[in-house]
C-alpha cells in the first residue's frame, strides 16, 4: 500500500522538503510518516493537511490508493540502478559509469528514475573519492590502509545489496554518508 501522505504530496507536485517548508513540519517527520516508521500526532496531521489543502480525515481514512501505471513500471526498473553499481564494484570505475549511463538514458522518463540514479551515482562517487587516500595510505602503511580499504569496499557492497532489496520492496533508498554531487 502506498503512503496516502506521499500520494497527496506528489499530486500537489511537492517534494518532502517543500511540504516541510510549507507546513512547518520537519522533513524528517514527513519521511517517517510516509515510510510508516512513525504515526503522526493529530496536530501534525492537521498542519500537513492544511498545507496540502485537504481535510485531515483524508490522511487518516484507511484505504488503499490505486497505483498508476507509471509507478508500477518505475518500481520494476529502480533496482537496476543499484544492481549496476553492485556489478561495477568488481570492475574499477564501472561502479560510476554503469549507473551513470543508465541514469542518463532514463532520467527524463520519470522523476523517480532521476532521483534514484542521482542517489546511486552520488554514493558511488563519494566512495570512489574515499578510495584514493586509502590506496595511498595502503601503499605507505599497508597494515592500516588495507583494512580500511576493505571496510569501505564491504560497506559499498552491503549498501548496494540493501538498496537492491529496498527498491524491490518499494521502500526508499538508503545511502548514508554521501555527498550530493548531482542535485
């Protein structure tokens, strides 16, 4: 079942941050409500409903929202971004190139493709830039550099696998510790 709040927010053409700015509710709270990790306080729901120009009851009535055909198709292809990054981890630089090419081909088809591709590419660029000093450290102090390099590589691998499954289960992507090169 899709989050009703997310559906109403998308219908208004607002991002989570824009809704947060308009409603006075933090973006983190909106994320947690949409993902089902938190239940909204009635006052919070009222603030959000007012910002969306809907009745509070519309956010609380339990009903399943119909999925549009575009959302169904998008959900089928979003794991590919993470899978390409995972495959690329075994071939230097392809962890960036493969998702970048797929994002370039798909970004105009859907906002979801655009956001998914950017998050994967940003994460992979961040980790690739982290590899550079670690490789230099490994050359000079192997006993310190190699374990750190291995930890970062395993972190990248695990995050790719986690996000493949999150996207298959239609959950939001999770890439902590990355810099937003593509906005």
